[in-house]
C-alpha cells in the first residue's frame, strides 16, 4: 500500500469521524433558537464575502418565514475568512468556521461540500431543534417575497430534484436550495456525501440514508419545481454562460469563482439586476 493510499484510508476511517465530532475553529454552537417553530438555514460560504452579504440582505427583506441564518465559512483564503465573519456579524447572522477538513477531502470540492454540510447538520442544525431546516449555496438569492416552509406543502423535503446516473428513477434534492421538515426526519441521519461511482453529486445519498423520527426509511414525494436556465452573455462554458432560475430563487452558478472564469464578476452584476435591491 502506498503512502497516498494510507493517507486516504486514514482520512476516511479516522479523519472524517473525528472531523464530524470536532468543535468549530470559530463560532458558538450553544445558541438555541427563540422558538421551535422557526426555520434554521445554513449557507456555506467560500471566498466571496459579497455573495454572503447579498444573500443575507435579500433573505432579510424577502423570506417571509421566521428564520435564523448560520454562515458556515469554508473559505480557503484567510482574508476572505475575516471579511465573511464581519459580514455575518453585521447582518445579525450566526457564524461558524468549521474544523479543518482531512487533507484528501480538501482536494474534492463535492466531497468537501458534502462533509461540511454533514458537520453543520450534526453540530448546529440537529441540536437546535428547529421545526424546519434548510441549506443554501451562498450564491442563491430570493427573487421576490417567498416562503420556504410553504414550498414544503406538508412534505418532508423540498428542493430542486436531481437524478442519479446509476438509477435515473431515483431523485435527490440539490443541497444548494433545500428545506426539510425536521419534525419528520432524523437530522442526525442526514448524509450528503457524493458518490461518483454511482453517479450522484453532493446530496445524492440523502433519501437513501436518511430515516424518519421513528427510525424508518423516509418516503418523500418528488417536488414540482419551475426550473430553467437563463443565458448570460459570456463564454460557452456552462459555469460562465448561465444563471439558474428555481421557482422564486436565482442561482448565480460559480458565484465564488471556484471554477475560475473571467465572466463571473459580470454575471454577479447581471443577477443583481434580476433580484433588484433589498426591500423593507
């Protein structure tokens, strides 16, 4: 066995479980919500404080649900981390800097994102006991006044359905815009890791692995979501050329510019034109 394989084995068997049990590098896990009838939201930030500020402002003016937002900062840039923390404080959001991911995990963006969300579920969302919980990418914004709890319509999960390549009849909610009725699902069973061998990205194992409060497999109806892509004048690269419209929401796509593109800054301005300024 080579050293890299030993390192990956160690990260999988020891590093990841230790990560999920670890306390944040920055932030307070002990703050309880004001009421169990609230919606708790987690937004994973990555190297773009402007996205965090825009999202927090638009949520404050357009999301009709009584909610609390936690910015989970997965940034790799030290300067961005300081700015994201400042933005969260100014907007009244909770802020957590999760523990460092195992080395082999950091090289895989989908796995890194999935494990960061798993950590947030186990250490922030589940212990707080809110009736509803949700996750957002930090470049997802409400276009107009809306309610995520209403989107659920009594179901256990709402989100943009994705299809698994190993079995297209199996759908899973994209975790960049998902809300869950936590009164029906055991949040500690949530596992959002991807599995490239079976053809699904971050969140693909949720419906397969999660169980209800009673310990039984969950039965979730496939959400009906109005979904389309809108062309942004740029390159032909999908990460650069389109924004994603999902019911009352817009997804910048690559808002953090993790897949480096010269068009990202212009696309962000284009999306701001779609959303308009926050309203009281």
